[in-house]
C-alpha cells in the first residue's frame, strides 16, 4: 500500500546532483531527495516543469511528467492556499538524459550565486563565492565550493 509520504521514483539521476529550479532554487542533494517531498502549492505552481538536474556523470535530467503518489483533493488544495500547505510525494517520469558541457553547470551555479537572496551567500561573501565557482573545473570542485559556502565558520 502506498501512502502520501512514500517516495516513488522511476529511473533517473543517481548520486549527488546539482538541482536547479524556478525562483533561483539551486542545491546539491542526493538524487533520491528530488521527489522526496514537495508542498501542494509548489507542485501546483509547476516546480517540476522548471527542474533541471545535473549529475556527476555528466548528464542533465529534466522531468517529463510528475504526478502525486496520492491524488490531491480539492480540499487539500484549499487547505494549501489558506491554512496548511501539505507535503506530498510525487512520481516522476524522467526524459532521456542529455550530456552537458561542464560550463553549463558552472554557469547555472554562477547565475544562482549572482541572484541569490542569502541562501548561497549566508555565510560567505558573494564575490568570493563567484570567484571560487569560476575557478572550478569539475563537478567535484563545484560540490566542494557548495559545501564550503554552506559552512558557518563564524565564532559563536
């Protein structure tokens, strides 16, 4: 029996991935987390139609179709807009992956850092982050920079 909190994922990206989506979303996360939970509002607003996932193997993935594991009722939609925005699991169908040039991923990270509203630059200066991204030549190096940017090194 499938419940609303079960994660269902058809063949798609694996391992650590950079995930880009609308509204400047940019993150490094395990591929299995991509469909792990999304709010009803984000789902209804087309989050998955803007999703681009870059994996370490040099492939870029896009979602061909996304559907809730458990159908979203009118009542749940109403609650999402007024009281509580429930988290749902989504079944994703992935389009055939394409190869990407490393520069495409680096540019996506640079754009996210330039447009960032304090997610990527919470603990680091924007210019230093941009320079470190520009100096990267591999997926692994970008992942190191991403992890560095998310580390609070200030004294408590």
